[in-house]
C-alpha cells in the first residue's frame, strides 16, 4: 500500500492534519492486524539500533507507505515504523522523525505523534541526541527531560487552541525511569530550529535561561502530544558538548556515532520503561 500524495499533503491548508493522522493509523492497523497500540516511541539520531532490543518485532512498514509520512532526511534515522510486543503490550516505534529545518512546516514534524494518538496510544517516549550545556555531562549521558524551552518561534497548535503545558513531561514516568536507572540525570531541554549548530553565545544564552541540553527536535512533538492527551516521557542522550563548552568542533558524524554506541544501553532502558508503563 502506498500513500496517495494528493490526499495526504500535510502542508496543504485545506487538509486537516488529524484526518491524515487517522488515515495513517488505519493503515498501521491494517498492516499490523492490530486495532490499537498501547504506547509509542520516537527515536533520535543514531538510536534506531535500539529497535532491535526493545521487544519482539511483530510487523514493520516503511514510513513512506503511510499517509503523511516521508522518508527521514537525516542520516541516522531509520525510515520505518515497527509494531513491537513488550511485556504483552504493543508499542509503535518510529525509527526516524521529520525536523523543522527540513522546511516543510510543523505538521510533518508532529505527524508521528498524532498518528500514535490516533492509533490508540496513551503514552509516548520522545528521545533525541543532544548537546550538553554542562561540562560534567559527557557523551553517553542519558538525561530525563523535566521541562523545555521552545526557541523555534513556532507551535504545532493552530488557531485558538490553548493548551496547558504545566507538567508536560510526566512526573510519574520520570519517577518510573529513575526507579529503573537511578543514575539518570534530569534537566531542561532547549529546542533550536537548526540545522546549524548553536553558536557559543547562543549556548551561553540557553544556559542562562535555565537550559541543560540543546537540540533540534522534541519540544514541538511534546506540545502536540499534550494536545492529543498523551502522557509524555522525554529522554535525551548526550552525544556531544554544545559549542563553547569544550573546544572540540561539532560534527553530525560524531553525534550519530555516539548515539549508535549508546543504543544498546538506551534500548534496554526503554524496554524496561515500556514494560512498566
């Protein structure tokens, strides 16, 4: 089954993004032979390898075959959706994501989240590779997101849609994750638009605003998840230090490699979290 671009163009002003999300969820139900899923996971840069150890693979579909999705444009993101059985429950795993800097607008960025909600999911785990603003958080550090600062100058909400973002990242799920791995740190995630890395001055600004890590995803997805009624857990994997924190240059290949190296440990953490959610 291939999506018809004439009816699934999320950027078209006369298209309701929720109609497309419902169509994608229906396609997933058809391909997985499962009416609904329980939870969802979106994997960040280099973390697609974690899919291999999350649970028992029951079905897989290319994102490009689902309404509203396009293949990920960033190396390190797998363009598949997998239905995985974890402790008797079914999880939708999105091996890649769309980013705002790809230039297609906000709707494609949050389409996976809305599709997960339309598929029946009640909770979602949003993961990302990030740059640490703290010198004492080396690459490989897993950090729970306590809150975020959205510096993209946009929102996935359209019109007079007023959504309370207090406690957006669920304390219940953060406590659950810490009960599994007490070494998990916690902080504030700052989303920039990208695709360029932040300047040292911007990094200092983010730190003064209260940020602990920076990246180019997640915040907009979390907002859309709250609108959809999903319980949200955010986990950042430190793949590098942000500009100016240390003297090393920033390269995407290093971000990808750090994510790949940490994927097995990250996958085990996610599997345990999904088991207990």
